[in-house]
């Protein structure tokens, strides 16, 4: 077969293809061979050949000829195959012969080798892609949205369905029950109108606080459900200090409040997120929307542009988290904008970037500032990696220390055990930040740089969680989920650009690509992430379905697995791509009952994969039936039951 001859040429067992064309037939164990090196066409050795014709046997002409010809033929071939598959599915249950019959050895060996050479010409660097720019209307005045090269299709889909919002999305702006003064502030967010009776409006906002017992319950729900992923506020700050200060008898009538509008906004944001993940309430409930509206009004009482503090940064951060989990696709950009605004506020407060000890801050306050900064910095970097946009906080301007193990043990007593602890901060500094610097640079990173980053990630040790330290089994499982998926997710985002390059250049066998290692790493990481998500969803379906970040990352993994499964590669992979794609589809189908993000992803699978996958399933069914019919029939003369058409794997849709 052609592939076996190519492997023989690669090993130097037979002469290279160009030497055979020239009737040299010299067998050289090194690749590229000495003849091709002398002639200046080492880039073609061992399987490429120069184009025929007078004046065409020059390296530059050959390289350009092969590149353009391979690209055009590949594009044309795939377009014809897809069109033929769709037509055949609509007219017959049998696969088309051209989609099932493989080339013979003679057919494969005849003609010019049209193996794509883009991977070879980009051996030391990724494809120089600018990303995607979406324009709505006039280029000057219309809405624009940019996603960089590392921003996947799951990010791009957020900006497409904007033409008609479903009824559930319009409820986000319905605030007619609020007084006009508060409603105007909600609509002005995040700006602060001038000439406001601030004290009067703050008193009106405080009337919307729930009973103290309900407030404490929602704060506890927030801390238990979300603190394992990110540490924004501690129990001591929100329950021991802020709630008693706001709910203190006499505060609202006789004494001047010891808290400001942004403290109120912080509390209402915690209440909104607590209601959003409260398992006793329906998903995307009205109580959460109510608290979020009031939080917006409270934040606008004091300018976030000129009168900011650490509390302001945390309130903006929590608001961005709410919009990222609100169940409304169009809020994804608001999530990104508010997280960036929080990061910009941290830059202007400046004390968050430098270590607190520089300002004479010690003890618990220093620990909480360090812990929160690394949470904000990590989320900013992840958002940069997902969208392909530069982060608001550059790693070069950061000199905040990472909390020590002693600080963790001393100041987290009585708090919810977080998933990563200072391990996450060290990983962010040593692995995630260098990845952002490499992938978001103007010049794409070399493949050697990517492999070096891959090595650093794999060598970064994940600490083992001792079971004896946790009485809450669910909390321990959440911590285990966070740590086990963190490295795999990082590897997936690091390699998926090269994964796409390998799939595009060598569609039938990506492992032949010079960046074939990225193909395997991305596929294995995606498979692991899907399995981790399945395990976590089985353990806590309600909470898991309400955390959008889980489903965004799971969709990224499912896209990689789906591409491999649909292409029906000629290589055997472990785990099997079709089996894992079936698991992923089942997972998203189960989660779609309560999670709008999973439901949107499921629709994407249906619209983009079903037709082509159905054609492949018909082909597999026909081959299976043909092989079974040759095996004979049952003793009673009836056809063997194995000739029945197997259930298509995509019926999970």
C-alpha cells in the first residue's frame, strides 16, 4: 500500500520518490537523502516529487505547485464527498460506492503524490491566523466582535444568534416593579448619573434586602457551591463582617452606615449567585435576577471609574460570574467585559498587583488580598485563552506573592476547602502565564516552544488530597474534579491549534504530520475531560448543570472528539472516538434538560454533525451487513440476526 511504502521511505529502506522518478534508485538510510540535499529539494524527501514539465523542476516551483495543488484538491474532494453523502442519505439507505470503496494499490501509487505540505512548511510554527472578526452592519458604526486564534468555535457561536432573542432573554431587562430611581440606575450600569440623592436611594435599595436568615442561607449556598472553584469572598468577610454590619439594628435610622454602596453591591451579588445555584430553586430563577438588578443599582451609586476599592473589584468580578452563569448566551460578552473591568480596576487600585507587604499590610488581610488577586489573575488568563484576546493584566507587571502553605492552614480555618489552594496560583504563574504570553503574541509560537510548555505542564506535580481531612464527601469530590481536570484542560487549549493543523494537512492519518503529537495530546486530553465531566455530573447533576464554565470546556473537548470520530481516520485510537462521542452526546443530552449552555451545544452538534455522520453510519451499516451476509444464515434458513442494521451511534442526538 502507499502508506506502507511511505513508511519504508521514511525509514530509508527504499529509495525516495524523487530519486525513483529520476531513475537513480539509490537507497540511503538517512532522510532527507544526500541526492535531494544536493539538488536543493530536501523538503520533498522522502515521499514528495517535483511536478512534471519543462522548466518546472526547480525547488521553488515545486514547493508552490504542490502546496496549491494539494490545497485545491483537498478542498474539492471534501466538498464533493460531503455533497454526495448528503444526496445519498436523502435518496437511499445504502451508502454510495464511491464513499465506501478504497483505492487499490495501483490507483494509490499512480500519479503525483499530493500529500499536503503545509505542515512541513510550518514545521517550526503554528499557522499564522489572525482570528475571527464579526461585523454587524456598517464597518465603522456597526457592532464588532473579535476572537483570536485560540478562541474556539464554542466562543464564536455566542455572537451569532443575536437577531431574535427568545422570551426568556427579554426577562433580564424587565424591572418595572422597581421604583424609577432604582430602575434608571439599573439601566445606566456601570456608569453613575450625576445629581442623584444617594443617601435616599441607598435607603430604598436596602429595603430589598431579604431577611437576615435568608441572606445567611444564600451566602452559605454560594460559599459551598462555588468557592471550590474560585475564592472571591471568604465566609469571614461576607457572613462574619458584612452581613452584621448591614443588618445591625439602628444602622438604617440613627447612625451613619459604616458601609458604602459598593459593599451593598457585593452582598447583593453574592445573594444573586447563591440563588442561582440554590438547588431548592429552579434554574435561572427570578430571585437571582432580582438581586442582580439591585446589585447593579447599588454599584452605580458610587462611580466605579473614580471611586473604586477592593470591594468594587470583587463586586464587578462576582457580577461577571453571574452573567457567565445566567443562562443567556448574549450575556457572554457582558461576562467578559465585566471581568476585564474588574481587572482594569485592579490595575488602577494598583495595591492588588503588588504584594500587600509593600504597603505594610500583614496577617489575614494580606493573605486574603494575595489569595483573591491570584483568583482574579487566573480567571483573566483563562478568559484570554478561551477568547483569544489579550488579558487585561499582563504577567510582567505582577509581583504579588503566592500564599504559603502556612497561610492556607492558618487563615482558612472554618472556610470551605477550595479546589486548588496555592497549587492553582503556582500553576498560573509557572504554566498558564507563559502559555498566554506565547499564544497571544503577534508572532505565533514555534512548535518547540509548545512542546517545552507541554513538558512543564506534565512535570507540574498535582498534590494528593488526604481523605481524612474532609468530612464532606461532596466537597472533596469537587476538589478532586477541579485538580484532575485543570492540567488536561490546559493541555487541550495549548495543543488544539496544532491539532487542527495536523487534521487539515493529513486528514486520513494526522500522526504523519510533523505536529502529530499535538493531535494525540489534544484527543487524549479531550477524552479525559469528557470522562471527568461525566463523573462529576453523575455525582452532582444540579450544581454541575448550573455552572456554565464546566459546559463550555466540555464542549471544547467534545468538538475535538467529534472531529476525530466524523473523519473516520485510518488509525486506531484509544479510547475509541465514536464511543467517546456517544458518551459526550449522552452527557449533553442529559444536561440539556436543565442547562441552557448544554442545550445550545447539543443543537450545535445536531446541526453541524448529523448529516455527515449519518452518511458514515450508513456506510458502516452496509459494510457490516455485507460481511454478515457472507457468514451464512441460521439453521432454520432464516437470515442471521447479525445482518440486522446496527443502531447508528448518532441516535443519541
